[in-house]
C-alpha cells in the first residue's frame, strides 16, 4: 500500500471512506448502487442545454459560478 503522501486525492478519499465504513461497521454498497451514482457535479447534457437556453433568453451566463 502506498504511503499517504503518495496517494492521489481520489485514492485518499476512497481510503478514508473505506476505513470509516469498516470502523462504523457500515455494509458496503452493492455494485448496482455504486453504478447508479452519478459523478459529483454531473449534469446531463439534455438538462445543461435547457439551462443554457433559459440563461441566454434571460441574458445571463448559465452556471457562471461553475467556471
């Protein structure tokens, strides 16, 4: 196993969550549950098009806080 300093942020988060789950005795997520989760911040393209179209009609940038 890598030392903490050698881990990427994503690997470190996975390690912390796994350790916490084992200490708190939380059942691991089923593969189906894991597959159904969208990545954090994910917005489907169809929804993003609607948001941008509404923002253009309103005269403001869509989700300007995101970038």
